[in-house]
C-alpha cells in the first residue's frame, strides 16, 4: 500500500493541477496587459482571503466537533444508566462506567465478550428473544433480565435496545441502555408481601373476633329463650363466661387501637415517678385468676427497696401483664411462671420467665413483629399476636429495651424489660 502523500506533496500536486487547468483555458499571463494583471492579482488576493476565512471556519467547526465528541464521551462514560454498544452477535464493543459496575467487570474485560456471559441462566431465554426481535422487527425493543450476581447480590435490569448504523452499513450495531431496577423490584415485592400479610391478618382478625363472640351470642340467646327454666347457678355460670369473653374481646380491640395510635403518633404517655414494684403487683392481680384456672405455679421476686422509674403507670402495667399473659398462654398446667424485678446500674429490670413451649432460635428475632408478622408462638395457638408487638412499642416509647431468650423449643422462655431508673 503506497505511503500517504505529505502536505508539501499535496500542495505541489494541487498547484500543478491548477496550472494545467489554467493552460487548458488558454490563459497566457505573459501577454496580459498591466491592468488585466493587476485585476487578476486582486482577484487572487480575494480568493486567498476567502480560502483563509474558509479554513478558519473549518477549523472552528473541527474544534466544535471535537468538543461535542468530548461532551458525548463524558455523557456516555458518566451517565447514571449503563450503556453498551453491541454488534449483531451480541458482543460488547463499548461499555460505560455504570454498565461495567452492573456487569462486575472493568472495561477491558467486558469489551469483546458476549453480553450473554453476564446474564444469569434464568434470563438467557429472555435475552435470546430480545436479540431475535431486534433482528426481525428492528425499532426499540425492551426486556427485563437478571444479571449474573456480583458478590451476593443479583441485579435486575431493564434493557432497552435500538439499532445504530455503524461505520459500515453492512455491519449494523446496537445501543443498549441498562437500567437498574433491583430496588424498585424489591419495593414492589415488599408492597405485594405487605398486601398479602394484610389480607392474612384481616382473615385472622375475623376468625379471632368470632371466637369470643360465638359463646357470647349463643349464651345470650339461650338465656333469653329459656329464662324461666334456668336456675340461678346456671345463669351465674353463663354470665361469668359472657363477662370473660367480653373482657377478652375488649382487650383485643384495645390492643388493636393502641397499636394504631402508636403508629400514628397519637398515643400520649402520662409519665410520672412511680415505684415499679406496685405496678408489678397490679399486673399480677390482673392475671392471677388465669394462673389459678390453669393451675400454674407463680414465683415472684421483688426487692424491698423501691424500683423508681419515670413511666406511665397504666402502660407499664400493660407491658407486664401482657408478658405474664403470654407466659400463661404457652405454659402447660402445673408449669412455673416467675416475675422478678431488680435494679441493674441505671436501669430497672423486670424479667418474666416460664417453663412453657419455648421458642426456636430462628424465630426469636421476629417475636416482637407487628401486624402481618404473626409470632412463632401464636402460629398454632390462636390469637393475633399483638401482645408482644405492643410490649415492644410501649417499651420503646418509655426509652427502654426488651429482649426475648429461649434455650429452644420445649425449654421455656425468658423476657426482659429495661426501663430508665430514677
């Protein structure tokens, strides 16, 4: 292949061609008059200035094109969306920084490799169909792909590809935009999961509300229909059952309302300086009938000196009574439930333990979850699982801490509550 012609060679060649063209026109400068020669020189000077102006304009255009190319390169490289240029076989010709981040490869590794090598096995079919649609239909084609994991986190991307005319029209290229939609997919799944849990909770709520309502309704109707035939003792037994179920229903509704108030920031604590021992005794009085009914052994250890804390007395009793009811619920007849209170540094510590069903270690972290995350203990025992969730929320409102521990299933549970001391 011949060497490229030098600039001086090009100039001489151009001059020779100009002389030949001038000769062909029959123009002989040697026989021109002085006036004609001066006019010709002036015209040549004008042409020279025109050429100089054109050269300046061409230089400005060239510099503008270079600046535009630099801007395009910066936009391409630093765009928040991944960009790839692919050939017809799906090989990567160019990749910007965001694309290499999504692919988990540097540019030198990615360029020249097939893009399919970065697509997870589950999305290979989708990528094949995407390329086939481009080849058959052209235009803008879209799909969603799961990329091969980078570390432990797989990435989900929306791919939008359009054809691009390459340097050779017989070798078309494609531009693909990779938009990371991993977070939006996770948010979408979280919303769907929340809807599913809400539906499950509403179904469970209807079931649990019907449990106390059924005996209340049936006993009330029985009393009304057979009032003259029922002796006083049987009436008393029926009324006691109705009262018990009514209290259970009222407590369930109140817990729902309390959780709603807490989440909306509308629950007001009426804090005052209290001796937490007295609150603990009130909580024990509230649950003692149930302890006696289930023949459970109660052990209480409270110090002789006051356990002073700054708390809402009603809510503190609710915290302790919910923990005690939870222990009663999951401890068999004859089992032991213990309540202790002590001072631990600057904290007042209450501990509620039982010898009941226990909690597997994998379920401990979710034991205080809210509605829609029914605790492990309530899975087969009935109930909405609101008590422990309410305990956590109320303890946090008191700037305290709560934890659950268990050696394992069938080995009992221990709940600890720390409240700021005074």
